C-alpha cells in the first residue's frame, strides 16, 4: 500500500471499521512511514476530542420554554376542539384526537392533564374519552386515588399557593372532588380563577367551580369573573358554561365581550352563539 | 414497560397526543442543542434554535411519515433547515457562520466555561471551517451519526459523505496543528 491509499482509508482504520486483514496492512505501513504515522496520531487526537466533548449543556430555560410552548399549543388545540364542537369553527385547526362526547370542560381538563405531565387530575380521568392511551390513564387513576386519600382540605388550601403550577393544578382539581366545599375553598378557587398567572391553573379552577355552578353565590361570582377574563380559552369556557345554565345575568358581560375591540374573533363568535341560547 | 421507539412516539404526537412530545424532547434536546452550538458557537442562539425546531415539529407533525425513514433523520433534516434559515436571517456569509474577521480571542470569549483547553481550541478551529464541512463533522463526529443516517439526512450517497468527512477532517487537522 502506498501513502495515498493508506490515507484514504485512514479514518475507517481509526474508527476500527476495517476488516482485520486490511487493518493489519495499514498498521504495517504506519509503523514504517513517519508521515502517515503523524497523520494517524493527529487525526486520532481530533476524533477522540470530538467524540468526548460533552461539556456543553443547555440552560434550564430551554426546558421551561419548551414546556410553556407545549402548554400554549395544547390550549389552542383545546380551544379549537371546543369551537369545533359548538359548530363555531368551520374546520378544525389541526387534526386532533377525536374526543367523542365528553363534556366541554372535560376536554379542557384533558388538555390540562396532559400539560401537567402526568399530574393526576381526577376530573379529567372520569370524563376523559378513550384516547387509546389506557396505560397512561390507568397510571393517572392510581395517582388520583392515592391523592384523594392523602389530601385534606387544609392541604389543598396550602398547595393552592405552591410555586409549581402542576401542584396548584393538583390543588384546585382536588376541590372538584369535595362533596360540599366550604366558602373558604370556593374563595380560594375564585382567587385562582381570577388571579393565577398560569392559564392552566385558571382553567382547572374553572372546571372545579363549574361543578358548583348551581349555587347562587358561585354563579354570581362566575358572572363577575367573565367581566375580567381576557384569556380566550377561559372566556369561551365561561361563556359556554353560563349559557348552558341559562344564566341571564351573563347577558351584559357577554355583550361587553362582543363589543370589546380586543376580543378574539373566535371568542366573539362563541359569545354570539351563547347569547342566542340565553 | 418497554420504552416506545421514537417513531411510535412521534406517531402518537401526529395523532394529536401532543404531550408525548415531551419524551422526544427528553431524548433529543441536548444533542440538538449541541448540534446548533457547534455550528453557531452561540449559546443563546442555540437554545432559540432548539426551541424553534421543536415548534416546527409540532407545526409540521402531519408531514412525519415513518415509512420514509427514522425519526432521527426526520428531525435532523428539520434541524438543518432551521440552521439554514438562521444563517439567512442573520445575513451571515453563507459559507461561513462566524465572521471571518473574528479573532481567536473573540471566539474564545464566546466559549467561556470551557475548562478543557483542547475542546476550546477545537471549537475555535471548527468555527473557521466552511459551514458544510463544519456540519458534516458535527453530524458524524460530535453527534456520532452513522454515514447511512447522514446520507438520508443530507440526501446524498454514503460514498459522497465519506469523501466529505475525509476532506473536512484533513482541513481541520491542518488548522488545528498549524501553530502548535
Ligand atoms: Zn505513508
């Protein structure tokens, strides 16, 4: 073998990718030829360094940003589903998993539960349609049962101020399972609905509150909340809920939403539709 | 429970189980971040590009067809496009990402935190290669992809890839050992 042939096969030789007889030939040449030996040594330095250079790591912000993006995508999908279900959107924005006949809030809950990354939310599981992802659902169900046993009302009230959004979702969702929550719990839920900085926590709070929407004070507070919400998905879910309950006090805030220039077109359409039902 | 393959998970994502993408993010984000980093030598930009890439995965999930190759080659093809768009957007010289006038000190500044002198120097030298050569080295060496895989990502023959790797390494060697 001459130098040119050896150099052409050098990388595969260094990678150990050659058959033993070919490798032996090259080794013999390298042992005898100082120029090729130098090339082999220097290339080996580079190959090893590139293979082992694993220092560079992204900052934690990358994962946080990814999670935020995924959440907002899921929220948009959930809203598209709701609008489609109400016959408002002409076409689905994207192909999404068909969610059979689950309650509207259940669909939102299903979105939240996925966002929360395995955090158990009882409501979503009961009303979640069969998405074929039964192993995941079963796992969540176990977590919920565990959670139900462990969590007391006072835990819920302390958890509701937790730093982690998934913990807060857990807390507000737990309230949904209470047969008869006291005023303190209801107030805490409204506080989350109206002031939590994470839209998924607000949605989860809204879903829990919707279970108690037949109580007059709860209904009135929901109507007030409609006046301050600006997040499209919350507006749509609230409008749908109050329209379903035939809550005539909601007519005024719904009209406000319709004339507000900042309101999203899809929300206006949902508001018009809700108004007709009232 | 056995781990699902990348392809099965991506199919779930395509069917609308968006949250499953978290699993693929876990598996790939560090490698893809490094892919961008070795190409740009810019940490903030590399995080943005990685984020941008996963956003495209969501947007274009309907275009994923497992019959057309592995998830890995699909996402790397997209990563190349993301990087290409970045170059255009930054209006950097097409063949060369870092400013040719940038001194070694300036490049070293962007690599603070590199404790190994050897890696630092390698990164500086890599930044001086034309982008095509840099990319082939990042894919085949830093990322450890097989020639067959790179062949599918770049849509050229394995033989052509081998030649490109050889030339790029030769060039890298010349620059790296030039002043030592
Ligand atoms: Zn020789």
